């Protein structure tokens, strides 16, 4: 696996200035400034594209529009919202706009997130709407809308960066979400959430959270249908409390990096959690813990599988996962409870856990159906941890440093 790389335009600018000084003021040679490049994840760009979505005016390439309504200010935008109906597109000229309550099935299109900024965007329902090529201040709420396409969008702040309600389905592509007070992406019994080539960062309570019963009134194991979550080339970095959490969800992760998830609200930090009868399929996953210079060791865990099924590394092309610098690298508990979920199992193939604290791979006494092959655990450090006594609870904290426990 390759680490995330980002080339800084400031560095290249400094080199260019230095070159200009060397050639002298009278030289015809012009300094060459290398253009800023994208953030890469395994060799592919993630996040908002540097270039405009399209050069045409109006910028509707690839979107089927029954009618195109253009706006260059808030008054024109208000008129367009009043006139638009399902299948129509509202295009925005470069500039800043207020909040946008979109009618059902109406698309909102700009040229790029650098040129077009709006306030909160909300959809109540409908289907096949696009939100593309703009910056959103305060979050995007798609309600129960279906087949929503969000592309080349930068979302800042809000309670949740992207909120999807019951029955909703959305695809987030080549976008970035940062600074949400709660979750970067919140799935409230949504049918489907797909995230591709995107970055989610600096969310207060977690990068991603999906739940088949967000009100927690019923056991997610009894949900009629599990939400479907798929992540492909996604970077989750610097989020609070939890990088990605799936509760009663069928989740597929391919080329996902979860970095520097930090403790929030005095709680421990976790990279990835699958709980309450989730079904997790992950390959090419990298989890790196948060480093607090004031502490000798990190808080929390790398990956937690709790009462769920999981497969790590079954994809032979992308293989397994790497977990570095977390407390409890990979922890498996309550897997395959004979009285309730006997069919659950967890398989680990091509997993590497290194530089973790207490335990590299840990299992509670209720874990069953665990298969571990082609796996490496190295450099586990001692840490104070409670030990499962097998009598219905944990014993007194003990200093341990076990590869597999």
C-alpha cells in the first residue's frame, strides 16, 4: 500500500522565486512554477478536482436537464427555485449565494468549488438530482431523496457535512467534507451511501456513521434491510472519536485510509467500528492511530468488530489491512453468539498489525468462527488493560503486551 501524498504548491513557488533571482532581472528566461497537484491515495487523486468541471456555459456536461435555469445572484436564484420542477437544472455563475432549498429532483450546478459558493443546500425528496461544482457552507441535507449524485463539491461545517435520511440513496464523488460539528457523513436509515475518491476530515464525532435504526428503538439485528455503504479510495483523516462506524450496515471498503482519529468528548478514539450485526468486507485498508505528544501511548483501538461478520483481505487483488500505532490494534468481540447470531464469522487474510499497545489482535471469550491466515503481528508494546476473566466481566487492569490475545 502507498501512503497518502500531497505536493505543496508553496514549495514549488519558493523554488521558482529562487530561480528568478539566479537568472537576473534582465534575463528572457521565465521561471517555471509547477502547478499544484492533487492529494493521492494509492496513486489516484482524491478530493475536489483542481480544474473546473466543464468549460461550457452553462456547465451541464453529463447531466440530463429538462430545462436550464441560470442565476447570477440571490434574486435570480430565488426565481429559479420557484420556477424549477423535477428534471430541471439550476446553473450558477461564479459568486456567492445564500441557502438553497432545492425542489424535488432539481439539480444545482456550478463550474467549480473555487468559483461558486452557496449556503446550506437541502432536498426533501425526489430522485436523480445532481449537486456539482460548488462549495457549500453549512452542510448538505438530501432528506429522503434517491439517486442523488454529489460531485466535485467542497462542504464546510454544519452539524453533519452530508446527511442522508430514511430511504435515501446518494453517491459522493471527488469531493471533500471538513469541519462538521458531528459527522462528516451521517446515514439515518439510508438505503445506500457510496463514497468515491473523496476526503472527509475534522468532523467532531466521526468521519462516517451509518445506522439502520438511528433512534435505537429496535435491535439493528432485526432491521428488515441493512443500509448499504461502499467506500472506494476514501481518505478519513483528523476526525474526532471515530473514523468510520457502521451499525447494522452492509459495508464494503476498498482502498480506504483512516488516519489520526483523535479522542473527543473525553472518549477514546477508534479507527473503524462494525457493530450490531453489520457485514463488513474490507481490503486495502490502512488505519494509523492518533499520536498525542503529551502521552506515552495512543488511546482507543484501530478496528473493532462487535457482534458482526467481517472479511479482511478476501479481495485477492487488493488483499488485507495494515494497522499501526493504536491501542488494541484489531479487537473482535461477541462474534457468532450461539443463542442469537451463530452464523457470524470473521476472516483475516494478509493483515499486518504493528506498533500497537496491549494487544495486536484481541478476542473476547465469546468470539467464535475466527479464521486468521497470512497475518503478521509485530512490535506490540506493553499497556495497562483489563483482562477478560471469563466470569461475565473483566478483571483488574494488568500490564500486557500480547501479539494475539
